C-alpha cells in the first residue's frame, strides 16, 4: 500500500477533492499510474469514471453510480485500461455504516447549509 485516501472536499473547500484524485495525486509522488493498481472500497464516483486507472476492484453502490449501479464503467474498456470487477460484498456492512455517518454530517461551509439535527446514525443493517 503506497497511499490511502478519503473525500476531503469539505476540509479543503473544493468539490473536486474526492478520494479518487486524492489517492492518484498522492501516489504520483512515488510511482506512475502504469505501475499502480488502485483498489476502491466504496464505489468510485461517476464523476471520475473516466479516471479508471488500473482499478482492480470496486463495490457497486446506488449512491455513487460509477461501477454498475448507474453506469457500468467497470465493464467498459476505455483509455487503454481494461475492465475490472465491481462487487458490492467487500466489507459491505462497514462501508454502509461509514456512508450513513457521512450523509448525516452537516457542511457548515456550504452556501446554504442544511441542518441535520434530527438525524440519527444507524449502525444496524436490515437483512437483504
């Protein structure tokens, strides 16, 4: 593992600082994209579906849309990069709990912040 990343848009006040460009930017300091394999634990955002630089696995999620839930970019050979598997099972429960936490946070830096005082962080999973 040469880098780990997360969404830093709120911290940096930049909508472009999703986890994908953060990880790629950090990895470029030590290697080249041709020498790197990226593993995504939460489905890549549809905004960055054209950036699929050697991603080897990414889970599908109806929130982000880049790996089969909206557009199957993982099944499309493009930009000289091969297709990759997208499954929703890798650490699914933990990822869902993290996403729930993310979506109840308030962004006080937003132009029109939405108060979420009545939201509760749910940690239980319903059976599927």
